[in-house]
C-alpha cells in the first residue's frame, strides 16, 4: 500500500510527512528512501521527502510496483487528484492524508522562503513570488487543489493549526486512520520526536520555520487584507477561518 501524504505548501506538510513516514516504518512498513533506491525511483520520488510531484499515470504506475510486491511506504505530494489516483484510493492501494493551513499564513511563509532564495541567488518553488499579486495567484491554485481533495471521504483531513494546538488528539486521529498499533514503545518514540516544540529544531526535511499562526495580520496592510478577503473568502469560510 502507498500512504500518500498530501499537503498545501508551507502548511507543515514536511513535518506531517515525516511523522507519517516514521509511524509507518516502526509499525512494519518500509522506509520510502530505501524503496526509492531499491526500485530505481530516484527520478520519480525526488527530494528528501520522496515527493512524487504531479500524480501523472506513469509516475503512479512506477511507484505502484513496490506496493504490489507487498511494500507499504509513504510518499509526498502537493498536487491535486487525478482519475487514476482516485481509482487507486477506491480499491485500497492508496491511503491519502491531507494537511492544510490558513492560506494567508501559508502565503506569508512562501513569500519569506522565496525572498531568502532570491537573496542567495537560488531557485526554488517560491522564488517566483516576487510581488503580492503573484503570491495571491500562487495560493489560489493550491486552494483549488484543497477544494478538489476536501470532499473525499476516504482522506484524512488535518488542519495545521489543530496539529500545533492539540498534537495528541491529531496524532491519535492519524494512528486510527492508518491504522497503526494504538500503543507501542516505537510509536510513542516517534510521536515524541515530532512534537511541535521538537520539530522546530530544524530537522532536515521537515521545513518547519516560524510555525506561528495569524502572522498575516502583522505583514499585510488593510488594502492587501481586503484583496485576500475577496479572493480567499469562499475558501476561508469552508476551511473554518475568519476573514480579517
């Protein structure tokens, strides 16, 4: 089985991926990095977090091979669903989770990372976010992806803010969804390792920076907040966030 850890960018998706990956590994699953190496999937599962990127048919079929051979492992994506993805979920070959965040805070974080990358002469997924308007369009694309996933009853939805504020309750939901042994020393050790106060320590691949909620109120002026309300408003209401 493939555990598909999906996330909105800058919504703790690396943190949640590594938490899920390690829970699966200590409960009898496989290390996704070892699966990548063993089956020659380096061009399909990229970066430290085995990111599959777009859920194209050929990518899914390649990662399906080790799953059909009896391996259970966790991969990551920010992409929206495809017909094949939904079919594989329906037949039980993919088990999906999705983590999201207030898009205004996610946007601030993405802009910060992009600015730092440009200052160092580097390119990343956020270095294109050179102005407010471009950043709004960037987040709107991921809000449409959120909307495409959120209506699926087969997926575990997690709000980043809930994971920060009530970690124990949220990881219990994850354990029951996967499903995993409710109690074991190995599982408990993983849960301790990824507590918010420890995740802030800069562990590679977690992409956990400031992690604060509501930063957008400090960073955006009234005109910008009004534009965000106009563009993000329908999504904010569905997500349970208040307009500024």
